[in-house]
C-alpha cells in the first residue's frame, strides 16, 4: 500500500521545523564531559576501498573532580558563600527565587581532597574509549606500550583505556613520561619546558568578555537574592559546576536552562574560547611550536616501513596528556583555523573580545573536552581515480578529532578527502619550517633541551 502522502508531508513538515533544542553539556569548554560533535559531518568510517593499517592517538585525561585553578578561582569561593548562606543565622532566603531555590539545600560534590582525581564517570568513559578504539581497528595487534604523562589523572585514564582496549592487560606496558620542566620537546607536557608559554595568557581577553556576558545574569540574580554578594566569578563557577557535578553525580541542577538560557551558555563558551585561543591556540605564536614535536614524531611512526630499524613496532600508538597539548597539535596541523579560506591572517580580528563571533572555527568545547582525542590514521586504499601522482602507492593519511574527520589544509587529494603520502610528508615538512626549533623559540635556558619528541623510540 502506498504511503499516504498527507502523512508523509506532515512527517516532513515536522522534521523540517524541529523544535529548538540545546544541550549545555556540549558548550562547557574544558569542563565538557566527553562527546563526539560530528563536525564537520564527514563519515568517520574508513573511506570506501580503504583499510586503516596504523594509527596514533593523543588523548586528554578523562573527567576529574575539579582542576586546581578552577577550584580556587571559581568553585571554592562560590561554594563557601553558599555554605554560609545555609546557616541558620544567614539573612539569605533562596526560596524567594524560583530558579535559585535549590541552593537552599544543595551541597558541593567537589572537595579539595579529591580535586584533581578522576571521577568514576571519567574512568568509565576512558574504558569505553578503549573499547571503541579496539572495535575500530579489529585487525590491529595489541600495543606493547601506551604512553602517559606522570600525573595521576593521566595515568589512571590510560589504565582504564588499556582495560577497555585489550584482553591481556599485563601484556601492554604503560610508559610514564616525566612532566618535568627540563625535558624540552621530549615529553607529553612540552609546554612545561617552554618558558615562552604562559599559563595565564588569554585571561585578560577572557575576563573582558566574562564581564560582558555575566552582567545581565548578575543583575537578575542580585534582584532575586540581593544579600548574596554576587560576583562575575560566582557566575562562571556556576557554569563550571554544571560540568563538574555532571561528571561526579551524573546530573546537576546548574545545567537547567531555566537557570541560564542557551544564549548565556554560548556567552560562557565564548569567554572560554578566548582564553584557549590566546593560551594554546592561534592567538599565541608559540602554540604551533609546542604541538609540532608530537606531529613530527607521529608522522615518523606512521610513515615508517614496517620494520624494527625505523622504530615502528606497533599498529597503534596511544599517548595521554593534559588539556594544553591537543589544541597546540591542532595549530601545528593547521586545523580549526578561524582564518582558513581567507586571504588574511589577523588572528585577533577573528576573536573580538567585546562580541561573540558565532562563525569561528575555534570552539574549545569541540577541541578540548575531557578525554578529547586526536587520531592520525594511515590507510591503504584501492584509490581508483585517486592515484597519488608522485608515487605508485595507495597510502593515505587523515586526522580525526573526537571521531570526526578533519581536512588537512591543502591536502585533500585522497579518498574521503584524505591526504596522499607525498602530500602528508610535504605538509609535515612545511609545518616544521613554520614551527620547528622548539628550544630556540621557547627561549629555553637549560643546556640539555631537545627539539624532538623521542619517547616512542626508546
Ligand atoms: C553565623 O554563624 C557562623 C557559625 O556559627 C559564624 O561563623 C558567622 O560569623 C555567623 N554569621 C553572622 C552573620 O552572624
Ligand atoms: C599475562 O598473564 C597471563 C595469565 O595470567 C600469563 O599466562 C601470561 O604469561 C602473562 N604475560 C606476561 C607478559 O606477563
Ligand atoms: C635535562 O636534565 C634534567 C636534569 O638532570 C633531566 O631531568 C631532564 O630529563 C634532561 N632533559 C632531557 C631532554 O634529556
Ligand atoms: C563581596 O565580594 C567581594 C569580592 O569577592 C569582597 O571583596 C567583599 O568583601 C564581599 N562583601 C561582602 C559583604 O561579603
Ligand atoms: C620487531 O622486534 C620484536 C621484538 O623486539 C619482534 O618480536 C618482532 O618480530 C620484530 N618485527 C619485525 C618485523 O622484525
Ligand atoms: C591560518 O590561516 C591563514 C589564512 O589561510 C594562514 O595565513 C595561517 O598561516 C594559518 N595559520 C596556521 C598556524 O596555520
Ligand atoms: C593580539 O592582541 C594581543 C592583546 O591585545 C596583542 O598582545 C597581540 O600582539 C595581538 N596579536 C597580533 C598578531 O596582532
Ligand atoms: C582491505 O582489507 C580487506 C580485508 O582484509 C582486503 O580484502 C582488501 O584487499 C584490503 N584493501 C586494501 C586496499 O588493502
Ligand atoms: C622531525 O623529526 C625528525 C626525526 O624523525 C628530525 O630529524 C627532524 O629534525 C624533525 N623536524 C623538525 C622541524 O623538528
């Protein structure tokens, strides 16, 4: 029986005018629980005719109770005031406000003791990523080594990932790499050994926009609960609490769209994007320099022939680090560049501090949520119609960020917009001309620095 066309039309009309929906958890920048945003919408499966033959992953640790800085700057001052407001001698009456009334009985999920530890949900997600990566590459042999920086949260994330990935856990060694400040580029935390990197860079741009987006919220809350002594940092802390409480307790009253509107969430996200853009993104000339050694070492591992002399002994190379490294690697590769496809390279103009740029590519929620991961895949393809003109090989490369294929600038000559072997080699060399010279550009003062990441071959 033919489908009644009136119903079909109704179905089409309903889907074309779907109700507006908004998920705050996808706009939480560095506090976003892991998610896979599917942007751009390219298919994560290997392109038709291609098999992945080797891959490397760089992964941020999974969800933690709270980051040191966030705790001291935003969370603790707010939580302390809330606690005081709940004492019987307090003059604050939360019940007079509909949206804030939950604060009369709310208790903080974060304590200073467990602060930087992985949450159970974080462990579960790291395990799940291990399972997903294992399913993605069924033909790969179990990796002999996985690498991690030494912080407990990165080590625990790697442990959970390995448990999800392999069946014989004792046959994969977790190699711990020092987070010391004199390792040069030879660590998974190279910014620690780079004096030109400043961890506070971006905070002035971010706080300019923080003052703008929090102003109407402060007015509203002051009108509802005047005795609380609201500050802009309280508001930022409440947004962050949505993320932290969700990865600790599974849900949070701070995520309610009655408390903050979708537009306000986007303002919070933009203030964070400004921070990361200037701290570890295109807004800082040192970002690509910090990220390049991982790109160069990874390209060497993937492009090497399969023999021991070149150091390529595994099908899969996975490394765990902190939130700072993945964004610098994206800069080194030229991805998420606000200026791409334009003639100009005026980084500041793409990120105004006084108004949101809704068309930016640099969206930190997509770049550095908990457990964010960058994958570089080497593929063997039939590649009809795509023969690499410089060679007779069917070898192609592509980069995925949280499962979404990203297109390497100027190198989309392969199946599924992947990059040919010769094109990839050229890209890595050219980015090296832009971003090589770690020790000199970082202004390293210790004598034994290194410009290359050598952890995979030792
Ligand atoms: C309320 O009581 C607490 C604990 O007894 C005390 O520290 C605080 O100073 C009191 N606050 C006021 C406003 O009296
Ligand atoms: C790992 O454990 C299994 C089972 O206990 C054992 O048979 C195997 O020899 C162990 N492998 C290594 C490398 O220790
Ligand atoms: C440089 O020396 C320090 C102190 O001995 C050491 O911790 C560090 O690992 C060395 N750096 C490199 C790149 O070998
Ligand atoms: C209100 O907060 C500001 C900023 O933290 C602080 O300097 C001030 O002392 C507070 N005022 C009261 C009455 O608590
Ligand atoms: C590489 O070396 C490992 C042990 O070091 C050995 O098990 C493996 O067979 C070697 N692979 C090749 C291709 O020679
Ligand atoms: C970003 O894009 C602009 C415009 O194409 C380009 O000039 C610039 O080099 C790119 N930045 C990086 C770090 O690749
Ligand atoms: C961007 O703005 C910052 C702060 O105003 C400034 O220090 C920096 O030099 C600017 N960058 C460029 C490339 O103009
Ligand atoms: C990909 O793997 C399949 C199954 O092993 C094989 O039949 C096919 O020839 C491979 N294709 C390429 C291009 O290597
Ligand atoms: C890239 O790595 C190779 C070693 O694999 C090294 O010889 C080369 O100097 C590195 N390039 C840059 C620009 O650091």
